[in-house]
C-alpha cells in the first residue's frame, strides 16, 4: 500500500515534470570544458539542455550518496562491532544454559 502511494504521489508527478522539462529544453547548447577559451571546438560538446541538466542531477546524486556513505562509516562500524558482541553474548548464554541443564540432570540422577 505504501509503495503504491509513493508511486502515485511522488514518482508520477516527478516523471511528468521531468518529461515536460525534457520536451521544453530540446535545443542544443554548447558545453565547454575550457573556461579560458570557450571557442575551442575540441573541448566543446553540443547537447540538448535537458541532457546536461539530467547529467548534473545524476552526478549530484552520486556525489551526495558517496559523501553520505563515507560520513556514516563509523556508525556502520559501531553497528558491526555491537552485532559481534551481541553474538558472543548469545553464544555465552546458550553455553551457560546447556551447562546448567547438564548439571541439573546430573544432580537429578544423583538424587534419584
């Protein structure tokens, strides 16, 4: 239910806006990689404006995702360490429970 709501409320309007943006900005623009000599044809690309906008959006998403992933590394490390500690404690509890069961059975047999 939540996925369908998200699809209808967020992604459908976003798709409509992006399609309208792409249709409205079909004209070619010059994208130059040489800021000191914009007329240099070797370092100038002709592309539709919407391609440039979508590429900038994609690069921004990737850079932001990588920055977030790197920033949260210490929290992932802490979660990993605490998970290992919890597993060690679970194993210890299970080992102690099995020892207690064995001792209880031995005492029961000895008293019987």
